C-alpha cells in the first residue's frame, strides 16, 4: 500500500530543496501552515527584551526547509485535524532547532549558514551563546502555555537529548576509533530526536491514540536518522550547492561519519594509517584521496544500504496510521530521500 502511495509524491529533503513537480505536490498542501509558522516565529521577537530583539529576529528568520514544522503538520493530519495548537507546537520545535544551530555555529566557528553570516560572525560568540539559551527558554515558555504539562515535558526532554547528543559528538571529534554504535546513538540524539518530537506532538495535538503516537515517533526517529546519514554522505559527494556547505566540512572538524567508519573497519593497516594521517592533518585537497578509499572499500554502497534500512523502518511505522493525505505526505518524504540516496556516489 505504501509503495503505491509514495510513487505519487516526491519530496526533496536534502540540504538544497529543488522545487520540482513532486515537491510542489506536497509543499502546496502544507504551504499555508508553514507560512503561519513563519509569521508566528517572527512574532516571537516581541517576547524578548527590546535591546536584544534584533538578535532574536535575526535568528528566528534563518528558517531553512522547515522540515520539522512540516512533520508536525503532516503527522497531525495523518491522525486527525489540524488546529491552531499545531502551529504553536511547530514554533516550539523550530525554536529549539534554531537554538541548536546558533550554538552549533559557535562550536564549529562557522561564518556562513544558508547564505548569510551566522549570528556568531555578526555579533560574536558571547551574544550567540546567550541568545541560543534565550531561544531554548522561550520555546519552553511557549510549551508551558498549554493546559497540560505533556508538551512542555516532551519539549524539555527533547532539548536535553539534542544537547546531550551535541556534547557526545563534540567529545568524539578526532576519535578515529569511535564505534558504529556510538555514532548511531549520536545521530538519533542530535537529529532523530527533533524529528520524532515533531511527529509525536503533531499526533498528540490531534488527540491520537498512544499506539499511533508511538508509530509517529518511530517514523520520525527513523527518518531523522536516515536524513542525517544522507547529509553526512553529502559532505564528501556532489556539489557544494547540493550539500549546502563546503564539502569536507565534517572531515575538517574531525567527525567520523559512517563512510569513514566503514573504510576504517574494512581497510588494511596501510590504508588505515593513511586515513588516520589525513584526518589528523586535514587539508581540502585530500578529499579526492579519501573518496578514492571509500570507493575502494565500497563505503558509499554500504552507506546507501544503511540509509535505506532506516527508510524501510520509517515506512513500516506508518502502517499503523489510517490512509490519507497526511500519511501520503510522510511516505513521500521517505520515498524521495530513498531516491536521493540511490544517487549517492554513483559516478564513482
């Protein structure tokens, strides 16, 4: 059933979001909701001290693909009716996400994000760290406005998980021996968790049953993990326009991603030593040699297979939901990411 459904929708979820006919099919349906989220996000600046409103506005208008608000909408529609509360939930999740980006840019010393200067590059690390804290706090304040503590508890728990995942990743930089299990744990914590929160709360506001909420959460966690795996692979493949960042950025930061872990585990001592030396003494010109090793040990092929396994798990989670446009849209996200995944590394 899902295979038939997903053939009708193709949604780009990569860092660069082309507006093809497939994307238009689903984007048009959720566009009014996303516009409402954007308006409410912009309105949140009124809740900050006037002296820092400009910083908040800069951060809150740095929205990208709005994947998480999209998941709130599609999940809510999959199990019920979209309400005004869905917009508030989407704003909460997006503010948490934007707060993590503000902090990430400080940690990574990034100067550009989505084609413009980062908050840190504009106003310095001190302002950025504190503004990120303010965004987290404001999101939780919004969550506390609901009549029950469920949303506040879920949002706070997710924020805790995401930040803990970022700490684990930061402490793992430069660790050539990081295990696969630890790597996948970090993906689930720092990316999968907010996808799962978006789907879960979308269902909660629609008054979904516990069974359906759990299915939505499983879907979001699997999709978010697959999405981050795909993004990690893009760091070494394709164009910088498609990746939305400088190729090799993760390598430069000492992050061991799945393709690197595969090469490390399959390579002989000589190639292991070469890879270890390159990562410890990284230069952009080394990217081609790293890619050659990945081709030699079929790292891209295995990475594609792992991503597809997570997407299969996401689709299976949807089977507990009633048929309809919401489920169709959620299935479409997995199908397009599957198509994008199959194109990874095919030129090598």
